[in-house]
């Protein structure tokens, strides 16, 4: 078996493979899964850290401020050129599905814009 040397420790290939698999297992649910639940009475303006979040129900959505639609759904926060400039994308779990996007710049948030598909 191959050995990987770091500054302070030595790992076998199997140990490195296991560490990588563990890291992927923790990252994938946040990227492609539900992410972190947004609690009732939350303000979408406070979600400024890159990540994936979700609103679990329409009734929970009704308690929130600065949410673009009163439907449960998924909020993704993505940095653009730095952590001070980012996008929020909200996709509803409604019929039909709605998608909204806005950006944060030095002057504050832009208005939500609905993305339509043709």
C-alpha cells in the first residue's frame, strides 16, 4: 500500500481514501440534499453565508420576511466575486415550480426577480 506523508502525520492510501469518502458524504447532502432548515419567523436578509437551506412548509413560509413567495422551498446562497457580493436563489415546492433570484451588493439587496422558463 502507498503511504501519504503530511507535515505531522503519515496515512496509508486506504486511510486517505476513507477520509475523502467521509468528506464527500458530509458535503453532498448539503449541496444536493435538503441543507439546513430555516426556522419559522426568519428573515431571508440574514442568510448571507454561502450554503443550502430549506423552508419545510407553506405555513412556515408564511411566517418569514423577505421571502419571495409564500411556499416552502429551497434557498441557495452563492458568492459571486467575494463573500460581500452574493446571490440568493429560491425555488418553491409549488405547482408550478417558481424560481426567484436576487443579489446583494454594497447598497443592499436587489428586488427578487422571478426566473421564467419558456
